[in-house]
């Protein structure tokens, strides 16, 4: 799990022309851009998690506000949406049994956040709530089954981010967005060892004086590579052939054992 | 897997990294025991895999897969010696496949309900403690008899029982029995069911049931039982692969290679050692594994909440 891995560095696709045109403009003319040098990352089976560095640019910034450090940036990388079940174990006759459960739909399978400061120092909770930004503000939509009371729904909803943080699939890193110059910034996000494959979305949110200005996003495809992943894919896509092959391997192994050891 | 990390291997279906040698020796140790005692070993492999943090669904499906290897070579030996009743075995296979199909359906249902891990553990606790307890009792009795200087002759099974009054009788020449096909199908079905839910061959239930219920002569029992196990575990493996995608080929290969080698040495050593003590030892091992699983059911979990991907709701049914 904690084996160090080389950080994947993704460079921005910035054009020099944008810098040249950057100039002082009144009002909310600030823009934020992030870009990735690649749209696909291939993860091999030995992957133990790594840092993902995203570079971005803040353009048309007010130099005064910038000097006072009142621009804040939050960058997230959100994994594909899946349905999840949260279960609670209860004791029956001394045995721990999965009892109550609540299903949730369209939950990001992974969520990594980096920000210039602690979220509560950037803006009010209400703003983060409106943006669904941060692990506690993602909208965890329960699938109604007609059984769960509103209280247990609330209780189970609270458990989703906690369990996800515990699995390291969700993480928040305040202070890991750093300005390298007046326009260029760097965000360091975590890709956990168990990062889900699929389409991930990276988003940058720009705040000024506690106010949300704008966001920009880009997407990133995470795929797995290597023999182990090919086996995994075969098991899912050609499951009948895979099963027959598993039987064949077992028969051959048993037969070989007989051949090898019959001599003595 | 880099050369520097040759000890570690990533299991593609179980989705965890494991130590190659631990699994190889696990397979070899269970193979050794199965060679020594003539048991399949599936009932030891699956709990050991669960102790090693392999998800129970994968442990069960892969357990069934690895049982094929040891059973196949055994069945082949018995076939060549003529100590295998193909007709009786095939009828048991028919029952077994029906039982395994039901078992797979129940397996999927339990998995969707989030109760699979619990039921697998409970079934193992019940079967391991029953079989371990009976074996321990039987071997202690045998030891006492030997100490008393008596000849330990097995009690001859009674002449007829209720099983022989059932209709639809069929003659099985190799076994020299004339018996109703109902208990044969039911027995095969029950073993098939257990095979798919527990990942075992089921020989430890099949052998005594054939001897005491169907009165099959001891010399054809093992071969016929192995014959049924090969087909039923093969069917279970394919079914598990297609419905749950939980058969891990890499894990199965490690276990089978260890198992095949271990079984050869086990068989040789088993012939030199005294039976009762060995059986008592195996019985205690079986009881210990059962106890360990039982304790886990009662220990307060670190976290009473858990989260998992919701399985695609099967609308097709």
C-alpha cells in the first residue's frame, strides 16, 4: 500500500498567447484553466497508489487581491459514478449479521480533492453545499426502497464519506494547491491503489474573497494494463470461455501431477 | 510483477496482492493432508483462503476449481483399476448438477442480500465441527480398542434399511447393489449444492453416505465419489465463472501446483504412519479451523458499517 511510486506529472496545455493577452480588466474577468498532457493513464498491476500533479493557470487576476492571497483554488478528481450499498451489522444471538442496508445511486467511486487552504477558510459551508464540493457535500442519493426511515437514511448517508475516506478512495488535501507564480498553480491529488478504472473528471474551482467565481473541467481516462488486468477482463467479458479454461487448467494440472510422479 | 518483487503476486479476481510462497505452501500442506487421508481438501482450502483475506466469494469459487485437479488424477487411477462405478457415478452427477445449479442461484441471491460471507462461515462451522467431532470420536474409540488388544474390525453395515424400500430401483453391476435412484439423486444433489456454496468436493460427506446409506462396497466408493466430484466441481467452476466472475485462475494455479506435489508426499507418508493417531490429528485440525471461523462470527467487528458496489440487479429472472 505505502510503497512509493513515481508521481505522474501531467502538464498543462497552455499557449503562450494566453499569457500575452493577460491584462487588467475590471469585474469578474478572472479565468481558471487546468489541462492535462494526456487523456489516458494506464495503471499496471503493481500499482500501489501515487500522487497526480495537475498544473493550472489563473488568468486576469487582480494583482492586489492576489498579493493579499485572497484567491483560492480547489481542484478535484472524481471517479466514475457507481451504485453502492451501505450495510450495518447487528447482533443476533451473539452473531454479527448484516442487517439494515441502504443503497445509493450515482456515487463517485473515487474523489480526490486539493485546495489552497482548509475548505472552511475558503468559503462558507453553504457555498460548498451548493457546489456539491467536498466529500461531505457530495449529493449521496439514496435509492428509496420503502423500508428505511428518514432517520436511518440520514445515518447511512453520513457513513458513505466516512467509509470512502477509510478505504482511501476519497481524500482531501488542504494546502496542496500551490501558486508557483502569479498565474501558474500546481495541485497535488492522490490516486489510491484501488483507484477505479473509467472516465475521471478533473475540475478546478476558483474563489475570490470567499465568493465562487467559476470552474473549468477536463477529463481523464484511467485504464489498467498488464497480464493480470487482461485476465480480469477475460473473466468478465468471456466468462464462459474463462470458466472452461479454468476447468481445463485444473484437469491438465491433475494429469501432469500423475505423469510426473508415476515414475518413482 | 517485477523480479525484485517475485514473492508478491497480484490476484486479478480477488484483487489483492499475495505472497506466492504462502499460497503455494498452503496448497502443498492441504495437498499433503489430502494425499495422506484420501480427502479432497476443499473443506480446508476455502477457510484458509478466507483467513488469508481472500474474499469469501472468490475463495469458494476458486476452491471448487482447485478440487478438480486432485480429484481428476484420483478418479483416473480408480478408473484404470476398475474401482469406479460409472453408472452410479453418472447418476450422482445428474443429481449433483441439479443441486449445483440451485446452489449457484442461492449463492447469487445471498451475495445480493449481503449475507454470503455469513452463510459460508456458518456452513463451515457446522460441517467442520460435525465432521471433526465424529472423526475425533471414531479415532479415539479405535485407539482405545487397539490398546485393549482387540482387532479393530469395522462394523458390517446392516442388511437392509429404509432406503431399500424406496421405488424406482436400478441395478448397479460394478457396485453389486440394487437400489432406488431417489436416494442416489438426492445425495448427488445435496453434494452439488454444498459444492457450489462451500467450494468443496464433498467427499467427506459422500463417502460415508455411500457406505452407510446406499451400501456401496468400500472398494468402489472412493473412485465413484471422485468421479462425481470431478464433474460437479467442473460444472460449479463454469457456473461461478459465468454468473459471479469469481474464479481466480492465478490463485487456483498456485494452489493446484502446490496441492498436486503435496498430495504425492502425503500419500507416501500416510502409508507408513498409524491410522488412528493421524485421523485424530486431522480431526483436531478440522476442529481448530471450525473454531477459528466460529470465533470470528462472535467477535465485534472493527466497523459495523461496510460499503460495497451494488451488484447489477438481475432483471432477467
